């Protein structure tokens, strides 16, 4: 198959990480793959350097806001390209011309990476998308059962569900330096390390983690929190930076963030809403035990006391209790949890499983089979 992937950017974030991983895997399976990024360039904080060299990569250099020039460029590339499948992600669908959508040469698939309302907040865009989905001009894919439920509620239509996946995580060449650096941050060798990998934003809700670790600091609990990620909302960063105690470290955006999971005892996610977070799947891959809030697709991924912990709600008390419980886990229990995390990845969330499901779905659409 000849597949075109269209993304707003290649920023180091979940949907973009997924796009790079599945593109590489689809290429391995013998498909031709092209990626168009509406914005961005080659940069250490983008994922462009992780794309297989055999994949054609095009940057359209979109400025802030809507660009009619980029709209024209993208649709010319689509119209003049030899593609079977055009796979759009997040806001990229908004840039596809209705004339291309009506062209029977192409089959369009759009993956909803989040709660349906959160992904498309504009009511008129949602109404337009509903017609695209209803008329099967675009075939929607949801990444979790919870994501599907939100899609069904918003669009009153069915969609294909394919669970997210990612590559198996390996240590980078920087790992040894990371290991030494984290050791230097610990209070002593028994210090428990908790790591949050997420952009600082209202969605990721790091203020909850700051409040929990302030309480742990006040109680002299031997634990530290590492927050790794770029700043999406500066006012939130300023607020939580002011509140942070000595057991919290802001490491910023890193191109080797997953190295820190190898030296962490627990992975933290405090989101208010989610689709199916890639960072959580990465923690499964490594066997880093997750502690998460009950946001979106996380509810479909975690089973308490089996492959991690999910809090009862989004309150400080609830997350604090989960953290304390994890700190007090016995060695044998920790070992069993790590094994279960690895098994969750291998059985459900590897990029091979995910890409195989997408490839089969693409083929069904091309064969005009019954896909509902």
C-alpha cells in the first residue's frame, strides 16, 4: 500500500510519537510511506530524526494560525500524489480540501487521539466532521473503548477501535549519564524515584503531583519527583514552580526522556483527560510501575494491583494514598507488577500488534468490505 500520514507537527508528544512508530512499522511490512508535517523542522525536540530514512518526509512550514498557503500546498500534494490511504491525525483533517475528500482515488482514515470533544472543540468543525464520517468520506478510528464512547456520544456514529501502540523502549547512549544524574538527586540510596513525562499543561494536571509531593515533603517521606516535558502553558508552569518543594525537579524537554523510566521506581500520570497515553505504554514496555488518575482510556489499560495503580478520583488524598501504598510495596510484589507491565505491553500494546491492525483495516477499506 502507498500510505500518506498527515500530522500538524512532529513535536515530541503522544500522537506524534504514535505516528512515527506506526509509520516505521508500516514501512517494515512492505508499504510505501510518506509523512507530511504542517509545521516544524529537523530539531532535537522533534521526532523527525527517528523516522526511517526510506520514508519521504515533507515539512510545509505552517506559521501560527490558519494558513491558506499551506492549505493549498497540502491539497496539491494529495491531489498529485500516488496514494492509496491518507491517514490524518488530530487537527490535520481540518486542512484537507472537500474536493480531495470527494475524490474516489483516495481513502481517508482519521485517528481520534483523545476525547472527541477535546480533540475538536469547535462545534461547526464537529458538525462538518460528522458528515464526513456519516458519508464514509473519512473513516474514523478511536484508540480506546473510552475514546470510542466519547466519539459515539458526540457524533452518534460507530467507529473502528484500534488500541494505541508504541515501539519497545531501549536505553540510549545517554543512559549512563542519566543514571548518575538521578543518583545525585536522591536524598540517599533508598530514595524512591517517581517520574512524570508529559508537557506541562492543563490536561496533564501536574499541579496535583506538586501538591502530593509537597505533602510527602512535609512528612519527610523519602521520595523525589522528576517532571520531564516542554511547557505548553506558561502560567501553569509558573504556578507549580512556585509551589514546588525540594523533592521536585523540573528537567524540561529532553530527547531521551524514556531513559529516566529505567532508573525510576514509578511512572506518574495525573491527567484530567486522555485517549490512550503513549507514555503509559512506554512505562509498560520498560516495566516501570504506573500510578495514574482515572482519565479516559487509562481506565481501559490499568487493573489495580496487577499492572499498576489507578486512583479513585482526581483528588490529592486519592493520589497521595496511591503513592504511599506504592512506596510500601514489598520486593516480591514489585517484581510481579513489573512482569505484568511487560506482559501488558507484549500482549496488547506493541507497535507490531497496532500496525498490523491498522494494515488489515486499511486493506478492508480498499477492498470495500463491510467495515462497520
